[in-house]
């Protein structure tokens, strides 16, 4: 089968398409024929060798894929060959024609969700769910700012928060991104590339401030996010690419908090809840993953460059 292999950490050019043996499922494992693989920013940090999780070389990137069960190992009960599934982590990597996954890493893909969309489920929607439900403990009638709403996690969070009954404000940096965030359900959308947009956000809340901020780029925005909070407000740090100075007084005045998490550290109980919640939302149509770009598997390097550039419009997925 064809698979992307990383033999050394480095720039996008280290992603090479190679021919490798198709794996066979051992007991408790599932072989998935991949129809689409999702590209996430963390795939690029891991490839560069700068991420907290450093895989043994060589490795195939990717945790998010959607496809069809090709074969199952002994003892597998939850899925059968020809079932449509999405993956949440794999054993052998998602950027390939086939991937081995543990039985508990494959989940039923609802019929109305196509494979490209299925490749955008786990990391983006799992993150949005954990941020809103577990970390922010969001409640209907609260206000949320999705700071960076045009990408994978942001568009997922907009749909989810809207379905939960929150008032949703979102930001994007291009007109295409702004249109997407409006289309996916935000009540108000702002351009984060425009100077002074934070005052417009405060005005939209009539000066009260936000109950929740979901932050995709904390090293740029955390200090100003704190000034946008209402009393008892909370900033949930989802994305961060550097350091920033904040004034803790902005928290004190508002009885506010800033929290962070990584999806790697969630508990099995949280993960089970997340999948149940996501599958229900995918089935009832409130969650509709947005695929902005489909590229052939051979263009994984291009996908890694483009996902770090401005102008997100939902997910980038690779087609084997
Ligand atoms: P993505 O699809 O590449 O989207 C990136 C988003 O950030 C876009 O909406 C982009 O908007 C926005 N952005 C760019 N400049 C911004 C600014 N100055 N202020 C606010 N937003 C800005 O990435 P993603 O998959 O949504 O992930 C978002 C971040 O969360 C990444 O850093 C990722 O590594 C992180 N993440 C963390 C976890 C975790 O477990 N903590 C899980 C998933 C993702 P425009 O392109 O329209 O400018």
C-alpha cells in the first residue's frame, strides 16, 4: 500500500510517499481502508520534532481518518468488515491507504457524513466538545467568543455552541473565513486581522463582556482576551505557539480564569462521552464538518505548509 513516511524530523519536505506492506490486524485490532485523512496543526509540530509527543522514526502521521473496515482481528466485537468508521488515533498512522487501529479507536460514521467530513471529526470536534462541555462547563444562554472560528476546531465549536443555546461570536481573518463562520451559525463575526476589532466585540455584548473565550492563538490574544471577559468569565486556551505577557489583575477584577488542556490527556470516561455526544450531533445534523480543501495523499507536504498559513476555510483532508 501507499503511505506517507517520516524518516527524519524536519520541514514539510520530509513527508515522503512510499510503498510499504499492508498491515494485518492482530487480536483486538481493526484494519481500515482509508478514504480520507484529516490534517491537523499538531501533525506539523510532530513532524518538525518540536512537539511534546515525539514518535519513534520512521512513522506515518495522522490520527484522524474515515473509511471502511477491511478486516478485523480476533475478539473484535464493535465493528464488522464493510462498516463505515472514523478513527480517533491509530496504531500505524492515518496518512496511508490502510491503517491499523485498536478496536476502541474506531467509531461508527453516521450515514449522512461523507468520508472527507469523517476525517475532520476526531481532533477538531473532540477538542471543541472538551473545551465547551468539560473545560468551560458552558451553559445555554451564555456568550462564547470562538477566537479563530474559520478553521477545523473553530468551525466545530461554532456549530456545537450554537446547538447548545449559547450566543456565538466568532472571528476570522479573511472574507471567505468570515462568510464560513456566519454560515455555520455564529450570531456575530469579526475580522481578527483588523485593528480595534476587540472593541467591536465588547460593543456587541453592550460592554458586559464574554462568558467564555475559546482561544486558538493564545500567544497573540491571551492578554486582550482577559479584558473581554464578563464577571466569572473563563478563557479556554486551545491553541498556542509562543509566549505572552498578561496582567493577572484582569483576572482578579473579573473573578475570571484561564484554563488550558491537550486532547492527549483526556480520561477514558471523557473520551467515551465525547464520542457519544459527537455521533449524536453528526446524526441529528447539528454537527456538519466543513471540508475546505481535498488534496491527494502525495501532496501531504503541501497540506502541512497550507495548514499553518492564514485563510483557513474548515479542514484540509488528504485522499489516498
Ligand atoms: P486551523 O484549521 O489551521 O485554524 C486556525 C485558526 O486560527 C483559523 O480560524 C485562523 O483564522 C485562526 N487565527 C489565525 N490568526 C489568528 C489570530 N490572530 N487570532 C485568532 N485566531 C487566529 O487549526 P485548528 O485545527 O482549528 O486548530 C487551532 C489551534 O488549536 C492550533 O494551534 C492547534 O494546534 C490547536 N489545537 C489544540 C488542541 C488541544 O488539544 N489543545 C487540539 C486541536 C487543536 P484565519 O485563517 O481566518 O486567519
